[in-house]
C-alpha cells in the first residue's frame, strides 16, 4: 500500500470520527489501568458492567487494597480470569503506593513492571491517559492492518512498528482507536461488512464481501 492511500484512509477515519476514544469507562488514569487489565480476553461491555459497581466503592490503590482479594474477586467475578486479574490488580496497587505515590507511571518501562501489564496495556495507558502517539495492537488492529494492507506483519510487534512508521504523524495519536473501532464494527473477523466500509475502495483485501452475504 502506498503512502497516499494510507493518508486517505486515515483522513476518512478522522472525518467520520474526529475524536475517537476507548469504549472502556473511566475517569482517572488509575481507573483506566484497572479497566484495561480487566479487559484481557473480555469485552469492553463486560468490563464496564463490572467497573460500574467497583469504582464507586473503590477507585484508588488504597481503596482496592482495602477490599482485599475476596472483595475484589466478588466485584469482578463476572469477568473471565477474574482470580488472576484480582491478584495482579492488588499487586499493582501495592507497587503504585510503594513506588509511585499511588499514581500511574507515565513511562513504558515503569508500566510494564506492573503485574498484568504488558506492552499492549502499557500502550493503551500511554495513549489514552497521557496522550502519547502509541498504538496498542490487539486482535482487531492486527486483523485490520493485515487484511487492508495498511501494515502487514507476522506478529503484533511487527504490525505495531510498521503502523508507527507508515501512519502520518497527524493521525498517529488517534489511529489506535480508529483501527480498533473499525475492526470491531466493520472489518469483522468472520464476515467483514465491506459494502458499508468507508475505505472499501482503498482496502487491498481480495475477498471482499458483497451485499448479499454481509451481515
């Protein structure tokens, strides 16, 4: 895919959605951190249902520690892998209190030292909470980048680095959200909705769906 096509793709994304953001509900960087940790192998909708109950009673490291493991498990038990996630969140809360003044660190290195936080989660925090032009490659972005030809790669890191290289600077901050939303609602895994796709004519996917077999 050539640079002019990529620029036009993101120009259209921006025109359709000028201010994209995460679908996770949060009001502080710490709430976002907890929500993103909970979102691993879970939908944003299921996470929001849980955090709507959790955050009113505990939305700081100290308050979540006060819940204890049993209390936190009970609050998030509707989410997959809740036992492991509860342990990671409690351990993260302790580290934030001990080493970061109860604040979420703003560097990738420090974020990735927190339990349950990998490169993808760190990128989400850096981008959404702190405004850095990072791109967290999840299954949606990996699929869209490869299927469309925007930034094909064999693994998530290769796709991330290509996206950062190929996407024009002016679009880089919001690219993460545009690509996720596009993959979630239009460029779906099993049956992409090509007939309603705003970048259909620019996409290099060879097996585009037709009107009669799109969902």
